[in-house]
RNA sequence: CGGGGCGUAGCGUAGCCCGGUAUCGCGCCUGCUUUGGGAGCAGGAGGUCGCCGGUUCGAAUCCGGCCGCCCCGACCA
C-alpha cells in the first residue's frame, strides 16, 4: 500500500500525524486517538469516549437540550430493553431493524420467556406508553425527548461515525393532525441545522430523503447533510414524520373534538455522538483538531514560560489569577470563559503548544517574564495561527469578541469549502462517474424519480442521493432533465458518496 | 460474510526466509541541568514474542489449528 510505504518514513517519529492528503481515513483515526477524544475498547465495534471527547458531547447536549426545552419539549427516560414482540408490530420497522438488533435471551441464569431486544431506537416502547397516557385530544401534543444509548449490530465500525453502541438523543412526539406533525418534523430539522451551523460551525444542507433512504416505518424522512473534507457526505441528523404507522401498531388513539376516535400522528428525530466525527472531519487539519469555541471544553489554555524559579512562580501565579477571573462562575457580570493553565513542570513550552494544538483548543495565551513586565501576553489562534500581543486588562472584554470571531470564521471557512466542492452546473453521467471515482463532490442534478436509477448509480459509483434539497439550497436554474437517463427531471437532488 | 494486511514492553517496530531465549525509537521512573515551538546527559523499570498443539536437544522463527484487530467491499446514524 502506497500510503503505508509513505508512512514508513515516520515510523520512528510518531509525533507527525498522517496528513489528510496522504490518507484521509488514517488521518481521522489517528487524530481521534491522538487528541484523546476516544479509544478502542475491549469489545469489538464499541468505543470508549474519553474526557476530552465527552466534554464536547456534554456541551452538545447542553446546547441542544436548551433548544429542545425552548421549543416545548420535556425529557423522560424509557428502558434499554424492549420486548421482542414490540419490534414486529410495525412491519417496515421490524424489517429495517431486526437484522441489526442485539437480543437478550438469558437472564438470571434462565432462558427468558420473551426475548428482550436492546433498543436500536425507541419508537415501539415509547409509543406503547404514549398509548396508555393519551385518551383525549386535550392530552396532545406529547413532546418528549430522551438522552440515551442505543445498540445496532454493525458489520463495520469506525470511531464516532459508526459504533455498535452510541449515545444520542431521540425526540418522540404525538400530535392530533398530520400537518401539526409535519410542522414539528420540520421545526426540529431546523433546530438541528441551527445547532450544527451555530455551534458546530458545520454547514449543512437540509432536505428530504428518497424512499430508499427513508427511516423504516416513516412517512417521510428529512436530514441534515454535511460535507466532510474528503468531499463525502455525513448524515448528521434526521427528523421523521412517522405518520400514523406506529400509532396504529400500538393503538395510540384519542377522542377528537368531534367525539370520534382517531389515531395520533407521530414524529421522531435524533442526533448522535456521530456529530463529533463530523466536527473532526469538518475542521481538523494536519496539525490536529480545531474545535469551535462554543463546543470546546477548554476555550483558552495559558502556557506560563520561565527561566528561573522566581519567574516560574510569578508566571504561574499570573496565569492562575487570569484563569480564575475569566472562569469564575460566581461573577455573573461578565461572560465566563473556560480557561486551563498548563503549569506542568519539566515540559517545555513548545511541547505544550503541540499538545493543545492537537486537541484543538481555540486560543493559547503565552505568558513569559517579558510579558509579565508589560502586563500583556501573546495570544495565538488555533484556527488561523494568527499571533498577537494582548494586554491582561483587555482579556475580559476582548476574548468573548475574539471567540465569537473564531466561531464565525470557522463556519465561513467550512461554507467556502463546501461551496468550492459542490457542482451545480449540468454534467454528463460519464463526468459524474469520474468525479465520484476521483475527488468526490456534492453534485446537484436532475433525477427522474425512479428508484431503479438511484440503485444503478449506487451500484456503479457508490454515490447515493443524499437528499432532495430544501428550496433555499436549490440551484437558481433548476435542472430540467435527469442526469442519468435524460428524461424529464422530477426533482433536483444532491448526489454524493456518504459515510 | 467475501478480499487484503497485521498480531513481539504502554505505543510504533527489527528479528522470522536461513531455529540457539529479543533490536531500536517514543513513552515511563530516578537524579542533575533545562523551559519564548516537540529538551540534554546519566542511570533504571518494563516481555506468557496473540492462543493451543506439533516437529526439534532447543521455536518469536518451521508445521497445523484457533482467536483477535485494522483496511477495502456488502449493510448502516
């Protein structure tokens, strides 16, 4: 393998990351391990999320949970185990999920009378409970969310992107009408987009999935699709209008204003720790991770520099004073900044720089004896590498501005990359094949609506229709013909190879 | 599950073809000197060579079987 031959040069120098250009997938794996986001576990296909990675997840949870609450949702928790019979109650659902379910057959040393499925998703058990709690239209809507782990028996796994167990949130709602459920489905898709762009600085395209990519048991599935730096698509979040399929399967019905019995309309929507993989592949560079200020567990690291013992004591003391002041949660009069002081002794400053750059910390403040004398430090941005002096007095007011600027710049840079690797002009199917075999892209093209065409393209190029994009993402001049068959186009769609 | 690759110290590896009790780098520990971009010197700890069996006076090395992991496919948030 060429890439490995190339790596041989670095065999004794494990300080260098494999570059993205050399081998993107190797770069990703190394980066996740080296930046201490996660590690492989003793169980095949499962991962350990380490504190740095879990810290990002906690910040994701906090932001999303606030958004869910702000849109009227409440949290609850449903069991990990689901009676096997529940899965079978919705035909399409069981067909979609049964092959990837882990099933408990024994408990307390005895064979179970009814086997228990470890949830791959919780529609069945949640709607069975909703059915108990809903009698009247006055009981609706139910707007629930749960933070949980789920298990899917995957053939091939990758850290964060596809593991057998993963952490996620799943929203489950019940409504009186189709339109209200549809509105909820779209609203939550919008919440996801807002989170991904606003917090992750990861631009996404929203749109509807084709039937072949629709959630098993849903009427319609919508998704947020992000483009990674290898030009492949990552489905970062989904929102489903489930129609009445589960309501009928679990007898989730109510009496409406007219006194008639009616089935409820459900939605479900979820995002997972997979987003952390998306974060890595959106912003990481050959030096390591780059984390957006809103999600990074540490926003600024202070590296004290000294020669003598006196200087060591003085710079560390100053560093800690600054960290305390900026990070003090008892001071509501200013925005709290998450600061870490790297006062490790016996580790040289340069080594500390690499350490924190690998881990993606957005800002570094260097404080040495010269800086102490001038009451200022050197501030370095991880995203742009820009370096400039800053007065200690100015930190409190300037840092929030700089952090916001970094957040904005990261989104803008990612947007520019996505646009640069999107193809909106009409291309031939032959050209399309070349692109998918080569650099890859998001290709906007006409599609005749035939699933057979979709299957054929997947077979021939491994590319799939990521979505039928929402209006704001469509091309100014819509395609009129199908890229593959030349027949009249039914939709403009986005083709790409996906994770 | 199909194809490819790999299992030797915490990590990365040499040795294997051609059998004689394991090499080097990183990391770790101790001491001294160091600290504005990955520190230096000295000393030290750490090994069922993936597992089981076979051949042999002797196996990391040869033979058979098994297990695990990674990569590429099929499947998928």
